[in-house]
C-alpha cells in the first residue's frame, strides 16, 4: 500500500451558494420548509431568486465545504465534482483551489449551468436551502480518476450526490477503488430527504461493511434507523460502522467507535448568524482529528470548534484562521 | 416642471465585486498600490484572481452602491449601467432590483463579460481595487433614456465612468437632459487617477456651473485644485459649486453650501472590516438628507452613519437596516 497523497479526497456537488437574509414571513409566503433543503428546477430557481433580497455569492457544496475546513486545518485534500464552463463554475474552481485543494475535474461545456443553492437566512440564523443542481448532477462515472481516489487516506462522499444517477455510479466505483487500495470510506447522510429516497442503498452499503466513518445529524439518524429515540438509533447503527458521528445542533454531538463512546457540548457562539455548513465543518474538524490519530473526544471537539466558526458568519467556507482557533481552544 | 419620479437617478459602472482578505505582503508581491483603484485588462485580472484567496462575490459599482444606500434609507432611485448577458450580469441586475432600484438598461450580448472588481482587503480593513471594466465601458450613449434622466430630482454621476468614451458621451448628454428639465446634477470625483486623466474636463464642467453637488475625498480635492492644503482647496473650489462635500476618512467630513460650512467627525465604528464603499455610502446618506431638505450638518451626519455601517462588514452594499440606524442615532 503506497503512502497516500491526500488525507481526504471527496466527491460532492460543486455548488455556488447565493445567500440573502430574509424575514420568517417570506419562508411561509414562498412555501419553503424552514431549515430544509429542496431540489428545484430552473423555473422554480428563477422564481425564488426573484423573491430574494440582495444576495452574496460564496462557494459551497457540502463535501467541498468540508474539504475547505480540512485544508484550513492543515490537511491535504482533493475534490471531485462537476461545474459547467461558465462564470459560476470559474468562481467555484477558483475558490476551492485558492483553499489549497486539488481540483482537476474538467468543466462541462454547454447547458445546464453550474449548480447554485439559493439560501434564505432567517433572523435566527437558520438556513433554508433550494438547490438547482445544474451541471453538478452530470459528474460522469467515466471521468472518475480512480488513481486519485486510491491516493486518499479517506474517501469522503456526500449523500446529496447519491440522488442523480451518474454521480451515484461514480461514487459506487470510487468506493470500490478506495477499498481495493485499503483506504477508508467516510459518508455523510446529508439530509432526511436523501434517506427517504435512497435509505435502502445506504443501509445495504452499511450492512456490507462498505462505510468506515458515517456522519449523520439526529434527524438523519432517525430517518435511517426508523426510530426517534436517539439512544436506540445509536445502538442499532453503531455496531455496523467502525466510527459513527451524530451531531445534534446546539445540543452537541456524539461519536461511537468500536464500542467506545464520546460526547461533546456545542462550542459556545456569541451570535448565530448563519447555520449553513455547520454539519460540513463539524465533519471537517472530526476528520482532521481522525487522520491525525486523535482521541474520539478530541475529534469531536475539533468538529465543534470548526462548526462554531462557520455559524458565526455568512457562508459555509471558513473565514477565521482555524488552526489558530484550535490552538487557542485545545492547546 | 413635472414632479420627479425618482429622488436620484444615477449613471455608473455595473460591477460585481470579488472580495477576499489578504496579508499586507501580498499587496507588495503583486505590485499593487494599497488603498488605490487600478483598471486592469483581462490578462491582469486573471493573474490577480489566481493570486487571490477564496473570495465572495457582492454587487458593487460606486454609484450603484450609493443608490443601494439611498434606497435603503427610503429614497426612490433608478440606475443606468451596462452589464453583459452573463451570470455576473444577472447577479448585478438581481441585486440592484432587489434593493428596490429601477434598472432597465438591457444587457449587452457577447464579449466582453460583465465588469468585475478584484478587491484585496488587508487586515486593517483597507481595500485595494483592481477593476476589469468589461461590458460596463460600452454603455452606449444612444441607449440613454433621457426621459428617465429628466425624471430624477437629482442626476448622480460617478467620475470612474468618465474614463471610457461611450459612457462619457452618455453622461454629457444626461447632464444636458437633466439641466434642461431643471434638475440638479451631482458628481463624485471617484479617484485621483480619474482626475489625473480628466481633471480638465471636470474643471470645465465646474466652471461652467454644470455641477450642483460635488463629492470628493481630500485626495481628490487636492488633485483637482492642485493644493495639498485642505482649507485652501475648499476655498478655491467651494465658490464654484452650490454644494461641496469633502470626506476625510477617519477624520470626518466637511460640506460648504453657498458660504455656509458644516463639519462632522467620523461615526465611531467598533472594528473596521472593509472600507470598500465608504465614500459611496457617505454620498448616499448626504444625498438622502439633501433631497429631504435637511440641514447641511444633518446631511453630513447621515453620510457618516451610512459610511460607518458599510465599513463594519465586507461589501459595499448595506446590510443593516439603515432607517433604523438613523432613527436610533439621529432620532
């Protein structure tokens, strides 16, 4: 087994977030589900954009955000995802490369355009996401660089991308390539709606021992295990994955690894501005600790610190010096 | 003279700002002038973008920023400026319309793309701007809607746009249309480099009594009048314009109107994050007071409050509720 080139290589949606504050009333008027993520077509995206206030554009995408956090912490990372050959695609590619992450997936000519996520942020900092997947869903399995996948100590996959057919096939091949190379596979369940559509796939992967590190929030845990009881959910899932990490927003997070359990409180935040990317950055901190061989509790603490940074400002890419933050808080 | 439809109608560059924090050392490495604005061609823009860290995109443009402030304060506004038919053009158009500003200039098909300004923000909050003008410099004089111009109580023009030929001709025609309709013409000198290239034009306009309200900062005042002495500069320029407003960054601002002078200190700011748009928002506050018939001192205070808001966050479009801020500070 050769030395890995990357600590983490991820496959995910290549999305630019379009973010604006809004009042709670607008969420109702537009018929949105507060705090949720919905896939929208081009017409719905146009209608929502017209209803949105002045916005700002910041690169996003769940797994890409996680890599941005990992890279900021000092990990070596690579990203695989599909942008179109357009201005938002250039923005995404620039931002991820400027974060120190290798990104070699060629842009896709023609329509549809690069994916965007219209994010309405209510005064409590909650984000309501509406994703137009565009080019991102056309990540072709024959474009997958299996050598690159095999060169990552951990392959990280986002559940969101399980929905479209081509990327799902690419991810299945990537899992095989990673496991054949003796690497670990980490997976985030992303959202309850993904589980409602592909829960059987996920359960099969887990039962077959294909997932080494599984990330979920408490809602996704409930959706996957079919129980609202947090402890019962943990008990049923944890024997099937070597490392299980479950976040619970302001109630902290828990992890179970081969029978050992650790829990952390949420890191205090002066004011929650925008929760977009909280789970993504929690995963970043946890994975950073994991690749460095840290204790389970310290991995969770790293996750909590990275998540606290991201929710204290707009956008799901870190702004503060994460390494300095960690040094300050963990020594 | 018919009742004006708009408090302020502005002609300006239609720009999306691409902003990233950077260390002071990068400004030197890239050979940039700290705090300045430079026009760059496509190749230089690409090179600077490659050197820039992860960025965010926020609509900008000097006069457009001023209108966004005016609209947020409650003024009725319209904007004239040229975007291309591309994604950044859509972003600009969305943001200005979502700010409640009428914007009817059709987008321009084909190359070049929509203007962007690469803004490096150093830890002290200073911004160093590099503008690729793209489509913005092709605002065609024959596209100018003279009826709309005549329908604004004040026509506001940015000096930046005096540089390219077509928009300069459009602005000259707009000045004539506004004056023929008995409206006021406000002009911002924008930057010392513009004065170095077009100072003679500006002095001729001023001497001919074409400018009713003139905005400058102390550096532009010096460049236009040829003296570094602030008082001497004011003394030489103020007799030639009915209202002269000169900002001096953290040292406050002064205005002279028909012999009456008022001065204000800068509004205290907890922490300066990004000075982009400080002058633009000062002009917004001042003009808002002016169209409401407020006292010279109160106009300056409104300018100082709007400028303080804009420098306390990234981007040159207001984020806080400016009306609430003003009510809180001025009653």
